[in-house]
C-alpha cells in the first residue's frame, strides 16, 4: 500500500509500505494492505512502518490519518525518523517546556502555555522513540 506522511514543512515520507502501526485517539491500530477506509485523529507517539521487510520508526505529534483505496495519508504537526532524533536536544526541550508549564496562569498567556504543551508532547515522543530504538538495536 502507498503511504504519504506530510508535515507543514515538508513531505517526510512517500512510498510503498507493507504494514503501519500508529496510535489514534481511539487507541493503537495496525494497518495492512486493503484496509477499510478510515479517518482518525492521531495522538503523539511512535509510528512503526514495515518497508521491504524491515521495521522503521518515527516520532510524531498530533495530526490526522486517512485511509482510502489502499493509500494511507498521515498529516502530522511534526514527524521525524528515529535515526534523526537528537536525544540531548529533546531532553533539553522537555525540561524547558516543563518549566514553562509549572508557572501560574497569571505568569503565562494561553498561547505560550499551548506552545509549551505542544513542545512537551513532541519531546516526549522523540525520547520514547529514541529509547525504544536503542533497546531494539541492543537486543
């Protein structure tokens, strides 16, 4: 089946895949060729792809998933392949976001609060994917 992963900045991936595993608002799902048509909201987490028999992983934040006529489209706010994740930067971003979110409502406006929440979700997704990938390469 064909997969396209698009973020506001660019197309992250476009090509044929054998399997897709992703977490939707209703829970994790596996997508195989000729899956029924579906439209769903995505939550931050890990995206697992099977391409030419090999597993590949990505971190993604919220977005949407559409399956139609054996084509899967993922529109994500952010997506990054596991091998491109910089764990140190993700840890720093997580710490910064947590510090902002600890402030009282009177010290932070709604826009900054929402941006910090988004940054925290992104950092957590990256750290999880990088940690899982590291464990898989060790085993």
